[in-house]
């Protein structure tokens, strides 16, 4: 079966949410359903998709693709910083250790694009207290990677840009914690860029989430270097497109943000538009292409009910009561 046929057939089986009893206290995030029991977390990556802090619907196989890409990235970077991963009982599920999550996202950028470009155009990029050269063009590479952190909002609220100095001033992190997280973020980003370059891609920017484990050690949590947490461009097209002022060839969630802004004029205010099936399949294709590029193998799309499979695998692993 062709990939697009599988994606279309999976539309009716996407994983909207889970309701698992006996595995812990549930917290439902924008994309993940997180169950906490003692010092363990069961994280289910659903097929939900969000943009501009709104959950918009589901994308076929999105959860599995993100989860598997994050696992590869964790394995490639564990020599830089440990992560929270303990086990993988299902393609959409990880078992992780509980960490005290930092209340900010650490975002590293090497190009001016996305929200940073929109802020720069609007004259509001100064909130980060980072010196940006005058006269930059959209998608231009910066003199060096920079940090543009944000607060972490609940569903329905908006993440807020924040400077490093303000993070410390508000008591969100100590200066030592921030410096340690920033150093780790730059190191992870450098490794991610090298991995992307080897696959003909540019890692433009990305977000990292950190926490402290039970021993107080800095730990990578959530996900890294996926199309949801990172921006990827096709490397061989960058210079030509940049010189012509054209949009870059993207393999990330910016495809969705672009569709929302350009087609519907939506950038977070008011009610978001409904994703039709054609857009859902288009986005799923982009996720599958990113998977193939980054992991060096095609995505094997097995059509079927994701929720039923997860329950069966969790029971087999002894993580879900019979």
C-alpha cells in the first residue's frame, strides 16, 4: 500500500486521547497524555497537533513518528546529557523517570525565522534582550546561535517570550541553573545540527525542556529534535530560496503555521479553523518525510486502531492492569 493511501486509511483511527485506569494520575498536555505513579511517568504521545497554543485536531501516525524520532535523538545525545527515558513499551509510549521540570523552555536559534522573524518585523524582539543586527532578512543565518526562552503555559494559554535575565529575576531558575541549561542546550543543538547536516537538512532552531532527576542531575525531558520541537529546512535549497526571497522547503510544523496564517489569517487569536482531511494527510506526509530523512529509513505505516494496540502492549508489559 502506498504511504498516502495508508495515511488516508488511518484518518479514522488516529489517537485523540487515552483514558487508562490504574497506571497513575493523568495530566493531559497539548500532545501528550502523562500518567504519574510514584517516581515513574507513562507518557503517551497522541496524534493531537497544536499550533499557536491551540489543539487543532489529529494527524495520522503523528504520535508514533514523533516518539520514534525523539528516541533516536535521545540515543544520539545521551553522551552530552542524560534523558528521562526508562523503557519503550509501545511505539507511541515511553516509560520515564519523574523529574522536577524547569518552568521555562530553552529555545536555541541559528536563523531568524518563524516567531522570531515576526517579532523582529514588529519591533518586539527586544523582549529577549539579545542584540540582533539591523537589516536582517527573513531566514538569514545569525552571527551565532542565540537563546530565546519562553515560559511554559497550560493548554489554552500562551507561552510568553522571556529574557534570560528575567528568568532569574522572577526566580524561575537560579543563575547557575540557567547557565547549566544554556550550556547543555547549545551542546545538544550543535550535535543536532551535525546530525541534520549529514542527512541534507538544516536544523534551524529547536526547543529543549529540562528538569532535575531525583539526584539533582540536569536531565533532558519531553522530546528533542522532532518536527514539533524543531524547524528543519532542506539544505540544498536554502541559498537559492534565500537569495530569491522565497519560503524555505520545510520538514516541520511550520507548514501548519504557514497554512493557518496564509489561508485563514489565524495566528492564535479567536477560534482556530478546522483541519480538513486533505490538510491532515499533507501534514502527515511531511512528518513521514522528516522521519525518513532523519532516521534513514522509510516510515512503516501500519493502519489500525492505535488505542487498542497501546492497551495490548501495556498489558503485555505489565503496566496496565488486566
